[in-house]
């Protein structure tokens, strides 16, 4: 962690659940280094903590390694150094299907739907892990259709023919159909109309109340800081700062850093 | 003027060989779509299937139709084993698709060598026939002049091959469009990363695809053994080439497109043989291949494959 880290700040977006410090750590990256192709290293000693039923935000300039951090957490990349700990188990390099089995799901920045399958088939494939339990699959589908009524209306529509916002709801629904403990969200509102973005942020903000821990990567600094209990700033695959929403509004150094790197002025 | 008998024979040949080619294209497409592997050894797997039926019939007197399910099981298991032996290593390559091409070319050479070693280099006639040998499909009056009638005769083996192929194609369509594992395989052709995101073990799915494609190649070989006069250990390259033409025509990564493309190519091949000199007829397949690549690179039914 960097010297700027402040561990005792007040909670941000989900203070109703108790402070950041009061919550148990459920996922940790410890000095993680990771690369896509051999020697092109993207993460260079990243450390961060994800706490139970809290929203952990990750911001940083383009190329900082935010998306790579999530992909490494989800097992798409194997750390070359350091470790990733889920609960009290080192899960570094475990493949995505293993992460899913442990209650972690992932919604990537790029569209991840199967365009030539229907909305319902996309959601059914999300139930792959427990596909042989027909009753559980049907119950899970109905639960998601209850959460996203628009998907119930479009259940027989090909996913590729939906609007961008509706496609994002399918991806969120598919991630939630397994009742995850932790959801990793990469730019959930990228290329989405502002009205739908607000709906998505409201939805994300309510997830901890349902017992779901959120890790949120976002270019939208204002929204990310607003909804997150703790925000980590990344640059060149390293920690450059961290703090709660309140710390962000009081710490001049953090404000300057964000203003300089992200071209965004925190009020 | 063309004889009506010859035209009918070309139509029937087009359908029979068309569905065989459809099966070849479909299995190649499963591999190309799910694994991003262009299987240069596919033709040799087909020939291996023919020899499998030949060995069972000549050695153990097992009927070729009984050899079909045996072949499917043996080739499926062998395909899965070969996947785990070879394909995951490609992930370490900087150019996995090029490496896969070279790797499968090596496998094709190895298979030819093994088949030549076991069965020797001579072509082998498969001395099996159904009773009756031919079925009269259609009588043509005045086919060869006034008062000289002709008959459209179809070898029973071709009708059996057509029926078996039709059952397999219906089964495959049901599998791909009605079952969750089939949809998962189609999903992998649409977005391989997303398949992993939903918690599917990509190696299990890929090995299933490899096993399925190998089993289909083996089955195709058994069916071909019924309709071609002999089996040649070096004949696999012709079928690989036909498979490539079919998947280019139908669209890479589009199994159903391959079904239609196979039948189209079957008709084109048969009518080329009927209407053109032999040397020119052999060029038609290449002309189609080049023309489709230039005019519609995604094929007649393809929309492109996402990485």
C-alpha cells in the first residue's frame, strides 16, 4: 500500500452497512505482477483489499491496468509474482470457472453476450455451473426476470438485437443469476445512455444490501467515487493512492492527483 | 442433348455426396469456431474412419452400419485425448492459429504414415454390398432413342449413406439448437472469452468439440467407405480440401452454413463432371474457393467470427 493510504476514514457510499474498517476482507491482491505476453508487464506490484458487502472502486488513467486487475482477479491472467487471496485461500491463477464456483462473477467492459442466442439462452448459459439442477435454474431465471422486467419481455429476442442498455442488463442479470458473493464490474456504463447509466448505478449501489460485494472499475470518476466505500487510484499497474469518498473531498493531494491524471476536479 | 438418365444421376449424386461434404464442413467448422484450429488432418481422420470400418468388416465381419456407433465412440475418445496431448500447448505460441495449422499438418502426415504402415500403400477395395445392389428409382421412356427405355439406378449403398447422413444432420441440428451443451459450443464460436466468463471450463468444452469433430470425421469415413469404390491411405488431402471449400462457402464458424454449402458443392461437383471436360471440372472447386474469398469473405451464411 502507498504511504498515502488512510485506513480509518469514514465510509463512502454504503455507510449504512458500517464503516470500511468494520467490514471483513474477502478478496485481496498482494503485490501482484501480471503480463499479457511474456515481458509486457501491465500490473507492477498492485495491492488492494475488497471488503464484504462494500463497493471497492478502482480508477486511473487509460492504460493504468484497471481492467487487467479485474481480469487477473477472475483468472484470465496468472500473476507472475504476488498473490490473490479469496477469504483465506490463495487463488492466484485459478481459472475463471473455478472463480465462478467460488462465488465470483465478472462483467467485462467489452460486450460479452452471445449475440445469436436469445436473452433466455444467455441467462441459461449463466447457470452452467448448476445446469443439472433444473428447479434451481428455473428459480434463478425467474428471480433475474423479476429484477429486470425488460428482460422478461424480451426473453425470446436475440441478444444481438437489443439496445446497448438492454444488453448491459442481460450481462448484469447473467452475472447475478448465480447469486454471487462478489461481482467484478468493468466500466458498466461505458457507451450507455445517461438515463440508463443512472439506473445501472442505482442498481450497483443497492447490491451490497443484497449481500453482494462489488469491485467497480470506472472511468466515470464522479460516479465511482460517489458509490464506492473505498477507491483505489492506479497508474502504470501500481497503487498511487486510495481513500474513502470523504477523504477524496478533503485531501488536497488526492484531489490534485485526480485532477492532473484524470482531468476531473473533485468538489 | 443431355440424357435424362445422366441428369438424374447427377442430381442423386449431388445430394448423396453433398450431405457427406456437409458433414465434413460441419465438423471442420465446429473445430474452427470453438478452438480457432484449422484441422489440416481432417481428411486423414476421414480415411482412418474408412479403414476402421474396413478392418472391422474384413477382420471381425462386423456390418458397416454397426461400425458407425463403434467408430463414433472410439474416434470421440481418441479426439479428446489428442486435444489434451496437443492443443493446450498452442496457447503458449505467439501465433496459435498459424501454429495450429502446422501442428495439424504434422498430424496429417503422421496419420498417413500410420495407415500406410498398417494397411500398406495400396488402395483397398471395400468388398461390401447391400442387397439388392441397386434400386430402380425412375424409368425413362425413349431415353436412348425411340423405343429404348432407360432406368435411373441408384446403388442401395448410396441411399443408405444418404439416410444415415440425414439422421446425423438432424441429430446435430437438434444438438446445436436444442441442448445446452450444443448452445455452449455455438456460444464459443460467438464469443470464446464470454464462455469462460459464465463459468464454462473452456478446455472441457474444447476437448468435447475436438472429440465431436473427430467422431464426425470417423463416421464420414465409414459412410464414404460404402459409396466409394476403394480406400486410399493418401486420399485424405482431397477431403480436407473439399472441407475447406465448404467452410469458406458456408462461412467459417457457422456449422449450419456448412450444411447448406456442402450440398451446394455436391451439386456443383456432380454437374461439373457431367457438363465439363474432366480437367475443367476439377478446377470448379478452386474457382468457387477463390471467388467466395474475393466476393464474400464471410461466406454465404457467415457474419464473421469474433475473437
